C-alpha cells in the first residue's frame, strides 16, 4: 500500500487552539471492482452518519452497511476521519455536478425562472436517497478542504459566466459572481433548514419566491444606481 493523497484541514475545538489533522487516503481504486468497493464504503458512510450521527459512526458500522470487511476499509482509508474527508469531497463533487447539469436548462430562462430552477435542482439533490445529504450537510463543514472549496467555486463561476453569455445584460450587475455564490449557498442552506424543521408556517414554494424577490430587489436597486 502507498500514500497517494493527503488532505489537510483545521478543526477548532471549544476553548482550545486550532488543531491540524492530516487525513490520509491510503490509495485510490483503479479497477472496476475496487472502485465499487470504494464507492460502497463512501455511500455507507453517508448512511451511517444519517442513522447513527457523526460521533457514533464507526468503522465497524460503516463496514456492516457496505457489506465489506474492515480489511477492505483500511485498504483505502487510514481511519474514519479520512473517510469523512472523502465523503465531503464526494458531496462537493456531486453538488458541482448538479450545478453543471442545470446550466443548459436555465440559459433561455429569465432570472426569476432560473433561480427557481436552480433552487429546485439543489433541493432534489439534497433529498436524494432518503435525504442522506441533508444529514451530512449539517455536520460536514469541518471536513471541507481547499480542493473541495475550489471545485465548488469553479462550478458556481461557470454557471454565472455561461448564463451571462446568453444574457449579457447581467454583466452590468455589480459583483455578479458573488451574487451567484450567495444564491447557490443560500439555496443549499435554506433547503436544508426547511426540510429539517417542522411547522415552518410557509411552503417551500413561498421560500423560493422570497429568495427570488430578494435577489431581484438587489438587481433592481443596482440597475437604478446605474441610471443615476
């Protein structure tokens, strides 16, 4: 076995200084069978976190869900913390994939309809496989890496640029990329909060309408300033 990738991240503990953890993925799979085993372990990690919580997820529980032995687990991951880092990278990669897939569907839409489509696609993604990503999203921030952050930002920037190609008027919006970044992250956070809470007092559609109104208010205000 050999070391192929090292992910470094900082985790802050209550009352203590930041600690740096080195998470090592022992090796990446190359053969189809190995890739299937690797994927089964990562998927099992999401299921275990959903069913047992982050603290009570163990290598044994993950292996039981994945249907593999602990030897297979340690062939790919040094420990469960390394698995959590890989799960976060997988989550961001899948979210980026959703963003890329939505680009062609919104290019002919006006801004309000485009926002609605983005919101709904992200909601469907988070709710997939019995809401496994909802649970992960609520605990995963400390496992983010620079690489996963860059991947997410790249997808968001691509969405902004591709939409602007079809709608050049949006290029006049101040901080367009920032606005799209806030919009995507708001869609994720608001969707998670909505479906993890009870008796919100409003519907999901009303939540989307509110976000659209806020975004359009910002755009209209920006346009009015340009007219002055």
